[in-house]
């Protein structure tokens, strides 16, 4: 059909006019680019003989396509199926003429899909309620599962002849309705880009890639299979349902695999699932790539592996997994291979047993199996190849003869062998005996999608044909002509089609070219004979992935190795309550260490990110999953230690009161009189106070007990020590006074002796020496008033003043910062120690420092008077009493600081009791001994001083000097002077 005599320039002018009417989509090009494009297009058409010029037109390429055709009908429906798995590898020699590659690897499953389209068209043509006046023809091409063949088929289909001419429909045949196909997502993307240029409708049955939902890129693409967004969401929900947090992914190196696995990973990672590995399956498998993927699977600890790939791409990997016996994995299958017989190889039960996958809606199509087995082997070259592949024979007699000669020993055949050579098909073989995927109609899922796609086109054509004139959807309410409609007109009806599928009652309509997302959840279960069953164990339904619902029947699932419990797939086991997650550096967040919570912290949930601090009054239990109230600790009255301390305190107070009673009964005796009864009673009273105040330290601290215990102790010791200080001062002064008297006596005696010696030597008659020596016993101490500079009144005044000073200090302490009960939560983690806070460290140090000062003064004065001789050695008693007091309280400090809780109180009480008992014993025990055991020594005579030792050791009295007077004879010599 040349345009003889016309130039390319003129032809380009016609093409520009067509572009101006939007017949050719050039809106994205500038005018100069459009001009250049059309000049190049003109040259292309010349090369194919469509435009005749003075130059010679050459055919650059001719496509080698397998097809089914019947175009002698009113409308032609296109189809595209991957009947073969791949193209034949060429030599890639650029020195020879390129030839369109052939195909190999016959696929029974996709061939069944092809026959289903033919069956659906035949069924539609036989119906009277659908397109009653129109018969459908068909043009079906084999894409060989490659993009190049899909593009070849699309261009050829649009042109209408074996020589593809872009932009032109060559021939006068029936109008083209739509293309059903083109199989895989990569193929549909390629064909949809071309068909979209011409607003040509395309209805896919198998292309689920989410990239195809873009109406900007693919304006005429529709599909009867759910968008992979639904499947990715379903897979993510399945993983989360079983609590798997450590999964591997394998995706085909095409748009189907990349988009599907990408959306799956985004959803599960957002939910906290980690990807152990992410491998890619090449579309053209190489042994090195397959081994690499297998090594990754074996080396990973992930037990769950999600696979987004077609059966053709996955098949080499499964074979290698079976060869390496890779078991103990659970595979999650996409709809492209979950029911594929291509994967069902011998020995896969140990590898793929327990597989879970998602299959599109399944249906039964009455009459399909009968149609499939009525196949005429001589009808078409594809049918012939199917027959020869299925029965492993040939329909070509000459070929069978050649094969028979090659297989014979001598190259000659008998007459019978020549008549029917071995390997020759008779064309009458029974397809039902095959039991292969072609005749297996138990899992019609993608097949059902093909069936629905054909019916969608037919219903759209029916609506187009039955448009009411004047009520049409096009310009001026016009309708399209079924015999000469444009593709974009049919696209309008396809987008708005709504019909019920025969035999299944499923309602089909397109929402932006998409159908609702529905999947059956399928479990691979093998019986004892190794036969595979696809068991329906759940459903996924959702028009919108965000509101989708999933139902799983866990009890129906049989897992890998025939287990009924779902496998665990985690990088790290869950952290139990009482621990928290510790992220490992450089590893996914699902890989972590479980770190026990610190003392006082808990975690009460599984996989806690951090531990929770218990409240101030609470502490963690042993497993650190619950906060429990801390143990309240104080030294109670009723516990054994408290009872012991009460008994000791009461015993001490009773003894002290008993001493007071003894002193009262002996109040008129010389011993009691000599010790200032009032001061002795004040001393005994203070000891009673110290004994009894230790009991106040027991029990739960209260404001009154805190103040009473501290103040009573301070005042009790202040009164006791002030009284002892008064006694010590008097003893010290007496000792010093007696020392001075003895020194004067010694001096006088020495002078008298010297005078006597002088008189004796002078022989004077006027001097009579009667006695020139004196003995120590003749030197007596002076009377009490001469010795005691400080009287009883002074002692009492000193004690009263010292005690009042302490009382004043305690009053100020109680007013400003009084002691009060507190809860000590820092001393011990698991306990709350109820104790008394002193209020002010300064006050407590000053107050008890003052007591220590009184004790130190009393000790110094008593120590200075330690050599004062009497029958009772009271100065020594006071000295020993103070030493005991100091030893007790010095020992108390480290003991107090090294204990915690109620034992601190016990140590303090022991110190109080020990010091009180020490003072009571050292000061009053000798006196009580005389009063009770040796009353004969309680006399005035014994209150006098004892004889001074001969060597001149210091002598004198203590208490006795206060009750008896002595006379001092400076010399025993009497001098008579005439």
C-alpha cells in the first residue's frame, strides 16, 4: 500500500495534521522535536514498504511469534500468555543478520490459561444474553516470559499484520477490542506503556505489581487480580500474627518482586520486625547466583522466608535447596507460585512442607476440563508442541523416522517400524491420563482471572453495542459503533463495567482499574505418599489495605516437619519481665541482649525497652517484675532484742532505785552524811532517767518519742556528770589543801628538830629538851571547815547551774530544730528505716559535746585527787567511773557507724545502758558494800584519816575530813624557859 510519488515531507505534513487532532500523542514534544520524530517515522515506514519513494524500502526485522488467530469475526480480542518460559539463547554475533529469537521451555500452566481464554470466547459466542449479535475473534501471542517478545506481540497486534508498523492499523479486519495480558508485571508494564499511547485498553489477569496502579503512567491498564499492596499487607499481617520478628526475604529481580517485597518490608519494619537478609533472584538464573542465595538462606538464623517471585524465577532456587536438603524453614509464598505445579518437584516435601501462601480467589468453571481434553493436536503449532511435550513424542512422521534410525543399532528399520516408527504420536492420546498441571482444574485461580478478564471485555462490548442513540456517553450523547469503534471508546465502558461472573456469582467492577483484594491463605501439606495438598486455612479480605481483615484457622495448619505448633523465628528470644532490651551495636533492633533491671527497678512487660523506677516506698522483688512495699524497720517493743533491752533498762532503773532506798534508810549514818545526800540522790535520779530514757528509743518513732529520748538522755547525763563534777572539784581541792598542810608540817618538824639539836649542843641549863622527834601519826589534818573551801551548797550550785545550761540549750533545740521521725530509704534498698532525725547536727553536737565536757572536767579533777587516802578512795571510784564512761562512748562511735537500721538504735541503747551501769557500779558499789555488808565500818572513827605510811606517803582524808576535826602539833617538844 504505497503512496507512490509522494515525498516524505508531504507525508510528514499529514502526520502532523493527525497529531494536531490528538490521534498521535505528541503533546510532550516541542514542534521541532515533533518534526524530527515524524521524519524519522517516515523513514521507518519506508523501510517496511508502507511508503513508496524513489529510494528502495527495506524490511529491517521480522518478528518470530507463536500465536492463535481467528480474526474473521465482528470484534477481535487480543491475548498474551507466557506459553514458553524463556527465549532461546542466541549467538549474539553482530557479523550476521539478526534473527528474532525462538522460545523454549513449554509451560503447561500458562498454556491452560491460553486455552481458558479460547474457552471463554467460545462460551460467550454461544450465549444469547451477552453480545447476541456479535461474535468475538481473537489474536493471542506467546510472550515467552520476556519483555522483548511482549513488545513484539503488542506492536504486531496493534498493526494487524505480521510486519509491525507503529501508529498504524494495517488491514481491513475486525476492530481490536482490548488486550488480555500480558502475564507477568514486567511484561504488562512494557505493553501498557505502548498501549497507553493509543488509549488502548489492557486487562491483565496476572500482573499484580503496585507500580501499575499509576493512571498517569498507565491510563488504560486494568486488572482482575488484586493489587500487590493487598498481598504485601496480608503477608505483613501474617508475620505479625504469628509473632515472627526475624525473617528473610527473596524477591525476583523484576518489578513484581521489587515492589512487592519493598512494601512488605516497609510495613513489617514499621511494626518492629527485622529483616535477616534480603536476596534477589535473577530473571536469567545463573548457578553462581543461585548458590549465593542458598548459602545466605543456610547461614541465616531466620526460620521464616518470604518469597515474592514467579514460579519460573523460583524454580532453579527450589531445585538447589532440595539438592542441599535445606530444611527447617517455613516459606511464605506469593500468589505467583503458591499453587504452581512447576514448583512441585520430587523431594520438596522436606523443604517446602508447611509453606504458607496467598492465592487469589478460586473457582470452578464448568465445562473447562472437557474443553481442555478435547484439544486438537494439529490445530496450531503451539498445540502440536504441547502435545509432543506432554506425551514425549512427535507428530512429524519424518522426524520420528530420523529419530528411530538414530536409535537403531544398524541404522535400518523393519517394515513395521517404518510404518509406525517409535516416538510417533497418533494424535489420539488421552490427555486425562497425563495428570499434569494442564488438566488439573482443582486450583483454578489465575485461570479464573483469565476467565473474568475475557468476560469483562465482553460485558464492556455488550454495553457499547447496546448504547441507546441519543443517550450515549460521548460527544453530543452519541454512541460508538460496534463495527468501527475507537479503543478509547471501549475504555470508557471497561472502566465502568459491572457484571456478575457466570457460575460463581462474583460481582466484578473496577475502582480506578483495580478489583477488591481477596486471598485464600493456603498451607502446603504432604501426605505419607509425598502427594501435595493445598489446604485452605484462612482468608484475607479488604478493599483498602488499612481496613483489611485476616482470618486464620491455626488448628488447620501443618507446619514444617509435620508440627502443629508455629515455628519461632527471632534473632533474640523475648526479654521476660524483669529485664530490658540492650541493643547490640551494629545489628538490627531485633537482635538484643536481655539485661536484668537494676535493684529498685522493674519491667512488667515482655521486651521492655527500659526499666521503671519503683516509688520511694517500694522496691523490686527478686525477679524484678513487680514493685513491692519496702520492709518497715524499727526496733519494736515486742521483738526479742527489744524485750531484752527493756528488761536490762528496767533492771538498771530498779537497781538504781534500790540504791536510793538504801541511802534513804541510812540517811543518818556517817557514810551517807559525808557524801552529801542531796547530791547523791540527784546523781541516782539522773541514772534512773538514763536507764528509762533508753526504753523510749524503742517502738515506732513519733515526734514526742524522738524529742523525749534525745532531751532526756542529754539532761540525764548532764545532771549525772554535773553532780560528779561537783564531787570531783571538792576532792581535788581537799587533796591539794592536805598536800600543803603536810608540807608545812614537815617543814615545822624539821625546824624543831634542828632547834633541839642546837640546844643540846649548847649545854644551856635553861633549856630542857623533853622530846626532839615527832611521828607522822601525831600530825592530824585540820577540821572540815578549814579544809573544804567548797561546801555542799557550792557543789549543789555547780550541779544545778551545769544542768540548767544544758536544759536551756535543749529548750532552744526543741524550739528551733526539734528531732522528728523520718523514713530513711537510703540506708538500705529493701527497707524503710523509721528513725529519729536529730533536726540539727550543730545542736546535737553542741548538746552532747557539753556532756562530754562535763565528763572530761570530772575525770580530770578526780584524777588529780586519786591519791587522796581514805577508807573508800572515792576519787579513784569517780576516776574509774569516768574511764568506763569514755571507753563506752568511744567504742560506741565506730559500732554505731557500722550498723544500719534498728541495730543502730540497739547499739545506742547498749551504750546508754553500759555507761549508766558503769557509773552506778563504780560510784555506789563500794558505799553499798559498806552499808549492806560491812555496816560496822560505817562509824565516825572510820571516817577519820588512816595513818600515813612510814616512808612519808601522802595521807589524808576524803569523806572523813568533813566529819572529824584534828589538832595539829607542830612539834612534840616542850620547851621550858626560865
